[in-house]
């Protein structure tokens, strides 16, 4: 069974194709559970209208399958994702990235 640290490192390889940042650093992963039954991930997307949502979830599943255990990914939008100021600075989110996030949040 993989460790939580191994799972985190693997999740850091999954990138939001529009923002070009990994989903773990973005703060899209809310919970990681590792047990006898496999790996459970509770995550969110930048908005419910994320055009790459299905692709991101599939990429998470594909990345974690390398551990040879069952992988379950559940999406939630509570709480709504908002990048912290620290995350914005660390990722170097540009004003254009911020506009993309806001458009997604508004369903555009």
C-alpha cells in the first residue's frame, strides 16, 4: 500500500491544463485516505464549470492506478475553492490566470 507522501507526490504530477499548475499545490485535494480497500480522494475543481473537470479526475485515477490498488475519486464543491494569497504568490498566478478562474466560477 502506498504512503500518503507517495500519493501526494503522484498527485503533484497531475496538472490543471488551463492554469498549468498541479492540483495538489493548487489546493484542489481536500482529503486523502489510504486503507485496505484502496485509495480514496476527496477533491474539488477550480469551479463546478471547469471545462477540464472530467479530464482532471481521469488523470488522477490514472496516475494513482500505478500503485495497483482500487482508486476512488469523489468531487465536492463545498467549500468552494479559492486560492490562498500564499498559493497565488507561490504559483505565480498571473492576472490572466485569475481571470480564467473567475470566468470558470461564473460558468463562462
